[in-house]
C-alpha cells in the first residue's frame, strides 16, 4: 500500500523559496531602476523649467519698457526698473489732484486694465501732446485708487461709459495724486501705472541661488523691501560670465555693450542668460553626473528710438 503523501518535501520548499527570491530580486532591481529613471527625468525637467522660468518672468516686463520707464540699476546679476502694471484714460478732471477713470469692464470697450492694484507705492504717468520735452510724460505719485460710482467718476456724458454700464452697476475709479496735474492732462489723456521693482540673483537660507524680486520705493534713492523668491535654484553667482548662474548684459541700439554707469535712456536691448544644475547626480549618456542646462534670450525694448 502506497502511503498518502500530503504537502511538499523540504527539497521542493527550497526550490520554491529560491525561485521566489530570484523573482523578488528581479522585481526589486526593476523598481530601483524605474525610481532612478523617474528621479532623473524629474531633475532634468526641473533644471529646464528653472531656465525657462527666468526668461518668462523678465521678458514681458523688460520688453514693455518705454521712455517713461527709468531703469535705475543695470548690474550683471540684477536689474531695477519701473514696470507697467496697468493703463487707463482720463475720463474727467475732478480737482487739481484727482481724476475720474472709466470702468475696468464696459459694455462698449475696456479702457481700464490692471495687472496689479496700484497703491501709494506706485506712479501714474500721463501722456500729453502739449507737454514740453521729448518724453511727453507727466509723473505723479499715487495717493489712492478707489472704486466710485460712474455717476461720480465717469458719467456717460464724457463718452467713456454709457447708460448700460450704469444700469449694470459698474463702477469707475477715483485716482488721487500727491501733486496737481498740469493743464495738458485732459479727458482722453492716456495714463499708465508703473511700479518700481528689482530682479536679482540671491543666495537663499538653504545655500542655493534663486532669482528674486523686491518692490522698491517709487521716488528718490532706491530703498527695496524683502526679497521674494521667483524661480530657481540656479548656479552660484560668479564674476566669470561663462559660469555664473544668472547674467544680464545691456546694449544700445547700435549693438554696443553698455556698462552699469551708462545712461538708462540709451538702453535698447537686454540679454539674459540663465544656468541651472541638478541637485543630484543622474544617469546621462551612460554616466552618473550632475545635469546642467542653460539658455540665452535677447529682449529688445519696445518704443526705443535709435
């Protein structure tokens, strides 16, 4: 009589465990490789994104500079200037230092638009054909910008709003200024709102280098607030232009290089170079090394005359 055998033998158990160990090792090795791949891909994309961020953050503000915007600092790793944050037209002169502005939304058109709410740290600049001087811009420090009913700020009789705006409950704006306006500022005069700020490469508390922004006072000697990180990290600052993490270069309309002491009104082009590097070594072309990327963009300033 053949005995009833149930279960597995010790030898069979050893074989099964060995096979399971081999399969587990293969799965674990595959997972480690996948993790390294995804970590490397993430690092690579982050480096490229940091470089792209620097270009996008500065290109719009620098390209929009005009003769009304004074560049106050031109350094190799920092630039300070007045950037446009809004625009409108004068609807009516309410007093020597107050003007009414049309609504931001209108049934007919949009004459007031703001990227950021102007406040007491900003300037309002008015364009007038009869203002003497080549710039034709008149600057005033803003005391306040408040929402007001159209009946008060911009009645339909001035032609910059209509009855449908009033019926829809839309409001215009009351702009208060620190100094009286000249007689050249009349209804229909374009007005722009500008804010002074500084972009610069700086070293953070973690030892990394970032592109940061500081808001500065509107008038007088430059006094800027606390820096706020915008993008990065980048390579460390270096006086060697081929190695520094963030480089600004300045040129006139003929392509001549400008130094930091050059008059700001001759500035016609700004070249930006950003260099970033992965914080960890990743596998690139079969070798484990820190991945680096860089890009350079040339930005021509709008409304600059030769």
